[in-house]
C-alpha cells in the first residue's frame, strides 16, 4: 500500500506514527496513533483502526477529541438500543450529512458536524423514548 503523508490540520506539520503510550501514558491501549510532529506543543493526534496503520480520521486537538467521543457515545446508542442496525445507523449519518457511507465516520467530523450529530441523534433517541445515557 502506498504510504501517504498525514498532516496536522492545526499547524500543517507531518504526523508521526507512534505507540499509543506516547500520548496516553504507560497504561495506554496497545496500539498506534498518528501524532503531530510538534506534539506536545501542538496537542493533536488520532488513533488508527485496530490491526492496521490506517488513521481513524483527521488529527484532532483536545476540544475536538472530546467532541468526537461524545458524538460517538450518543450515536452508538442508536444501534445499541436497537433503533437502527449498526449498518442502518451509518447510513443514517450519511443521509443526514449528505456523505458517502464510507465518509460517514465520526473520526472525520469537525466540531460543527459533531454538534449537529449530537443534536440529531438525541432527537431520534428522544422520539424513541430512550433516555439519553452518556455511560456507554
Ligand atoms: Zn500540529
């Protein structure tokens, strides 16, 4: 596979593939992350899909990382609670944001899109009388 240069969207520096412990510390999961080469001055990174070297999305700073985790938690409720199948849930994202299904990944979402997703997913949960749980 051709190796692509992944750049930090905040400072434009190339990202470096490192062990997860580099950003998460010694009790990190056993995986890899793409980290901005100016880390920690530029606090920006993204994990890879398990068992691959493919980034889960674009590099994200602290605020966006938190937002994406939050958006994912609410989105996951849609299929965990049985409103949609997992596949349908991703199609639902794609429809909502006019994306191709393969682009419909929260790892690529901006802060704004995360907010929209949180809002839309909360609405669906509410309409299905599912209490919003941030636990899972
Ligand atoms: Zn950077």
